[in-house]
C-alpha cells in the first residue's frame, strides 16, 4: 500500500521557522566568508559593492529568514528585472554601523540606488512585502542588538531607482508579514519576548501614507514565560481572515501555542489562548508543532495529553494522544478534527478511529520490540489487547526474523511496518484494512 503523509514536526521545525518574516534563529553562517568570484551580472554587482564600500569591507549575511545570501536578488517593482540588496561593514568605522546597498539594473549596467546606514553590528534578516499598498515590495531588514532577544527593524521603499526609508516602530524578537485585517495590504506583526526592557507582546504595524511610517495599530499581550519562538505560520480562519500561529518554548522546553488575530469589529488584536492566570490548553512536553496535517491549507493546532495508566505504572511507556484542532475566530475556540498516536522514534502515526471514546482505550510503547500496543481501558485497568504495530529493520523483515505473525503495512528503504495480534471480539475492534488506512508515515508534507 502507499502510506499517507503527514507533517513530521521534527522535520518541520527548521522549515516553518523561516516560512515568512524573521525568527532570529542563527544557523551558524559565517559572515566573514566572502562570496566566490562570479561572472556576468553577479560580477558587476560585486564590483559596484567594492567601489561603494572601499577597501577592508566585510559582507554581512542575514542570520535568519528565507534570504541568507550575501547578495539578495528580488524584483521589488515587478518590472521583470531583479534588484540587488547587500549588507556590509567596513573595518575603519568607529561605531557600530551596517550598510545596506540597494542596486538596480538600467541601460545595461548596475547602478547604486541608495547606501543606507543603520546603527547595528549585524544583520538578523531581510524580507519583502508590500506594506504600503502601492504594488511594490518594501525591504524589511532586521538588525541585532546587544540583547540577543531584541532586534531592530528598518523598512525601505524602492521605486524608479530611488530608495526611501519609512519611519517604523522597530523593536522585535521575530516578525511576520501578512494581510491580517483583510484590506488587501500586508501588515507587519512584531513579536517581542519578555525582557527587562520590553513586555511580551504582539504589535501590528500598518502604513500611514500621510506620515510615511509604519505605526502600531494594535498591541496584545503574549505569554511572558516564552523564552524563544519555535514556529511561526499563518492560517486562514473560517471567514478567510489570516491569523498568526505562534509556537513558543518555555525554559523547561515545553511548547505552547498562541493565536494572534485582528478583530475587525473591535479593531483590536486578540490572543485568546493566552490567559494570565490559567494554563494554556496547548502546553505540551511532546515536540509537536502546529501543521497542516490533512492538506486543506489550514493549520491545525495540537493539544497533547497522556493516555490513561495506573498510578504505579511506568509513565515512560504510556503513549500520548495528539488531538488536532482548527481555530474558529468568531467563537475563539478550538474545533476538534482528529486524534493521533505518534511514534516519533520510528517515524509514524496512527489516527484514532472516530468510534473510540476517550477513556476507553490506551497505548503502550514496547521499546524492546519497537512496537506500539493498543489496549482496551476498562474501569481504571488495562483490558484486552486490541492489536500492535511494530517497526522492523528492513533486513530483519526480509529474512523473516520474528515476523511470521505480522502483516505488512508499508516498507521503506530501511524499515518495514507491520501489525499483529488483531482482536476481533472487542467493542473497540478494528479491521485489518482500517489499521492500514489509519497508519501514516511522518514525512515533510507539501506545504
């Protein structure tokens, strides 16, 4: 059979963090490395940088986001020709200052639009979005500060060879650009972690043509106990308005989800899952992130709870149930979609049958056999075994080692997944076909 695919949260983490905007993560790019010698446009751009910067300059590589090259190419004005953006510092500068060069091609050659200077020592990220509504992409560039959780944002607009700077309220830990109020124009959502200088907030910036600036339209509190952001993604709610899904991490490595959206009726930002005195229902020790699990272009939010067990039982062998939910903006509630039992060690999940009621079943990991064993849970005790799913090493399966009683579900390059011990005489019994259908590999989905 062909195994279905769901998002592997372990593999998704690195991808989703840089889906849009900037997250502040540093993958260790060495900003002292110079790009290789090139030919054509690239060589001409490098020469223009060298002529502008003079001797002893160092190119600065953005540390996070989608654009991490020394020279970033982007068609800002949608004329079919890319503009070029590059960052550098010079050894002779006495103060912390980063230069951003905006370059364009005209009459067969590359020209300098602007040499922008920013008070900073390094580049956090660069991203692009039409935040003015004029049909061109603004350059949103972030810069590091002495505080590792605080960056400063700059915004520049390019048109017709000219680059101008927009005034912007700048402090952030991460940011994301999207149309959050449904007016067809991108807003900038600044996310700030708590520190001695700033509260933990989400701050939505919108453009004012009269003042030529990005200003704060609305701010909402976020969980001050979050120490870093793990995953940022945008999803459409039931009225097609965008909401920002924020997976963050506590100091103890627990993950929690917050949902930031703009309420047009009240003209305020909302963060309904965060309550200052109540535990967020999405808090989880399992390393599972929000994801589109069913290819419907809507991000699902996980709520994770350990399955029933006896008080004196070894909890390390007791599986967790991951309940996937969508966010309903109008009522500000999570709407249940499905439940999964996930075996991260062996890379698969099992979708719980709809007829199984919470409190009537449980699952144990047999780590020696690399198996998930499903049981009835009755009156506070472990009941009959329903079936088990086991992961065999491929060579073990191919020679028939300890596998005669098992029925194959799926075979990958390294692992054979199979089931056995199907109980056909229990209220929770499922067919062999149902077991195969409920099995899913953890792979990177089409996102």
